[in-house]
C-alpha cells in the first residue's frame, strides 16, 4: 500500500485536511442552527450549497459570517460558564464564614460545646 515514506506523508496530509474539513463543516452547521437572526430559507440555501459546493461555500461562509459566528460562539461559551458556575455554587453549599456563623449560633444556644465548636470551625476553615 505505502511504497515509500513520502506516500505515508501524503496520506497523513490528506487525512488531516479531511478531518479539518469535517470539523469546519460541523462548526458551520452548528452555527447555522444557533443563529436566530437568519431565516429558515437562508439556512436551507446555505445547507444546499454546503452539500453541492462544500469547499467554496465553507470559505464564503467563514468570510461573510465569521464575525457573527465568533460572537455566537462566545455568547454560548459565556452562558455555559455561567451555568457551570451556578451549578458549582448550588452543590458547594455554604461558605466557610456561613458555616462558622452557624456553629457560633449553635454554641450560643447551648446545642454544642466548646470542643465541638472548635472542630466545626477547623473543618470550615479547611
């Protein structure tokens, strides 16, 4: 199959270009569906051209709609980061200061003694 080292290099380059094209194609299709300003008909036109003239259409799309594509990707990233931060905050529970304040109120009411308060405080500060 591979007669020489240069055939291997050529196959590697071709595979790299094909994978890069597939990634670009999926990014463009995802951006088409993410774009709320573009009507359904224009999305269909872009899809038809992506099917029949893929390389030229991908290049034209990146030149014509690249800045908007970048803004939509950034907005999606910011939204996902915000959702991730909200989830982490909900799972993490109370802050150290809140835990110490709760332990102090338990100590003041007499529910726990001084040793238990110290243990809770040390745990909260870790």
